[in-house]
């Protein structure tokens, strides 16, 4: 992960420490948000995503280890615990709660910076979302996914309501087989055909609009034992 992109959440009941850490970390290129206690942190986390949470253990009300345990059950965000208690048992409790690292107070800000950077280096870069085509090409036929339009060259091919729904389902899953049962379920939600046999009939009709030879389909294929699959160029 690039450090310049990292957004940190500092959770500490000590306003002075929060302010000092925020200024120090901003100077070193981070985006920083702050929370004063566990309840405040939950409210912030309900609306924002963070790359790392710096969490104080000793807070009034709910302590940091309890919050860490809860967050770890539902978030992959790395957590660095801060505490005034440096005993081995406390460090173990923090790590068992799911913390990625543990730093005892008082500490040098430079050490905190090094530990944050070390954690972020271990976080894998997010894979870019695959770019989905907006138009599928099926030989001389094209299908505009956003508009739900089928064209043969420049001429629009009329689709029935059920055929339109089938094309939306297949285009969203291009290259993957879809079972008859799933097609029945998807069409039923849209108020369409609800029987597998009726789906087979609709597939046959749709093939007449997609295929050069509907009896030997190239683009809307039957996958033995798995259902049907749209296989664009």
C-alpha cells in the first residue's frame, strides 16, 4: 500500500495525545481522523473506511481490547494497540484480540511511525476492479449492456420483455454457465416465466435473434449438466 493514500483512525480518550499524533502523522503524509472513545469510533467507522486503526487500550467505559475484538470479527483493517501497560500478559491479550501490533506508552513518535509503515507494507495492494465491457459482440450482433439494446449492425433487434431480462442476466454473467433453476428464479423476480420448460422455449426464441444457425448455437450455448452460457467474442 502507498503511504500517501493511507487514512488512519486514532482512537484515544486523551485529547492532547490525539492532537499530537494527528499533527505528527499528517506531517508524514497520512490522512488522519480521530475518535475520543469506542462509541465515537463506531460511529465514524459506520460511515468511513480506514487503512489502519491506532487504538488506545486504556479508555473509560469500553476498553480498546474489547473494541479490537469486535472490530476484528467484522473488519480486515489492521489495528495497532497503544497502552500504558507493557506486561507480557497484556500484550498477549491484545494480540489474541486480533491486533496486528502493540506499542507501550510512553513511546517515541518515530517508533510509532515505523510500526505503522511496517504494518501498511504487509497489507497487499488491492486488485483493480476488472473493467467490464459496455458492449458485447456476438458476431454481427452487438448488445449494449447499459441500454439493454440488441443490434444487428445499425438495425435494432426487438426483444420481448422476457428476452430482455434473459440478456441482462446472461450479460452480467458472460462466460459463466447459469442453471435453469437460477434463470427461473431470476425471471420470477421480474414477473416473467417461472417454469424450466418455459425457459427452454425462451432460450430457443432468443437464439433465433442471436445466432446465424440457431440449431448450432455459437453464442448462447448449452453447457451439459450446467445450464446455459453466453459466450461473446
